[in-house]
């Protein structure tokens, strides 16, 4: 008799787990009307030239998008324009967590990559990663539409970044970056 009660309790527990998991999956995928869940419009991975974003208190227009692939890993960089004339970009990596970095070009920088640490602007950056990726570009990039890009990335503290990128055979482009909280980014409707 005890074996029967134990089996019955185990069967009810398994059934309860199946019901809870099924409900959680339906909530995650949207309504169960046979239609796939509709992802929210936009999102930082799907920005395209002409879109607008607000980063912290400043608004930018997306002038170009560069999609990069290195092995199984991919990320996106959006070139941003504002009224200042400075060159900015937003990099978006969708891994276990969404990583957003706001970059500002450093055209006068005289440092080069390769050292384990680099000093720039009174800050010490430590090497984080190096690699080469294939890219596809759309919009106003001044680059061929496809090619390869080499990079060296450095970090300082929790949020400060330093990047060196070379597209094709060109020299290094240097940019300083700040890791963003997703709440720092607002995607705006395109202007009519």
C-alpha cells in the first residue's frame, strides 16, 4: 500500500512540474493561438540606417550598420551621427546578457595595440581580447560592403573600454568606450 501511495505522489509531482513548465514556456513564447510570438519592434541588434537612438541625454541618428562574425560569435556596430561632428558608434553583443558599449573615436591618439597595458587620457587599460572577423556594412561607412576587420580590445575598471580596429589593410582606428546599462538606450521612431 505504501508503494502505491508513493507512486501516486510521484506521478502527481511529475504532472505538476509538466504543467508549470508548459505555462512558463507559453508565457515566454507568447499567446498559444498558433501564431509565433512577435518580438518587439526594433531592438539594438536590429537598428538600421535612418533609425534614431537616445543614449543617456543625447540623440543620435544611425548612419550605418556593420555586422561582424568571428567563428560562432557575432555582434553589430551602429555608426552614430549627432550635431557635434564627433564619430560615435554603438556596439551590441547578444550573449548570455546584452552588452552595449558607446564608443567615441580618438583620431589624435598615438598609441598602438599589442602591449599588455596601454595608457590613454590618464587611464590605464588592460588587454582583454584580440581577433579577426568578417563584416558586412550597410549605410555610410566609407568601407567596402564586405571584408575583414582585425581588433584589439582593452578594459579599465568596470565600464571603461579601449578599442583598436583595422578594416581591410587600413591602419588602426582608436576609440574609447563606456559600457552602457540597457536603460541608458532608447530607440526613437524614425523622423518622417
